[in-house]
C-alpha cells in the first residue's frame, strides 16, 4: 500500500510538471498572438506564478514519490539503468528551466509590466519569447522522453 501511495504521488507530480509545461506554452503563445500589452502582461505574470505552484510543486511530488517508491521497492536509483536515464533526462530539463527558461520568464514578466502601462512592446520581448518557446519545447521534450523511459523500463 505504501508503494502504491508513493507511486501515485510520483505520477501526480509528473502530471503537474509536464501538464503545466505544455499548457503554459500554449496559452503564452496564444497571448502573444493577440499583441495586446495588457493580455501579455497578465500572461507573463501567470507564467511565473504557475511555474512556482505547479512546476515546483510537481517536481517536489515527483521526487518524493519517486525516490520513496524506489526505496520501498528496494531499487538502487544510481544503478538501475532506466532510473538513471529518467533522472538524467529530468536533470537536463531542469538545467534548461533553471538556466534559461526561468530567468527569461522573469525578464519577460518585468518587460510586460512596463509595457502594459506604455503600450510599446519592444522587439527584445519578441526575441526573448521566441527563445523561450524553443528552449521550452526542448525542456518539455526531455520530460516526455523521460516518461517514456520510466514506462518502458528498457534494459
């Protein structure tokens, strides 16, 4: 019963993390298409807020449930191939989030707050948005591959 509970926590964490990554990309791109400074400011603020709640919360549940379930099942997370690859892919995605995406989101949110008042959207906002989308897709793809590895348990 403990294993099932921990695995459920792990899966809820995965759903929160990956779901937020995918949905945020979709609604941020939809907001960008409006080119309305007020909508963009609201969307950028929500990108930052939802990352703190759903992404960070999802990662915490994912780790607690995953490592807890592995411990209960007697799995060595550093020597079972599919667990190692799942962690490596998660870490690579996390590095993209921490090093590229989160700083970009914060910068864009600050820019959006400023142009919500003035109505002038600088070209740098659009360049940063394109970079954010490309790196966001890459980080999310790593998460999806990690899910595939964890489900298939190769080798």
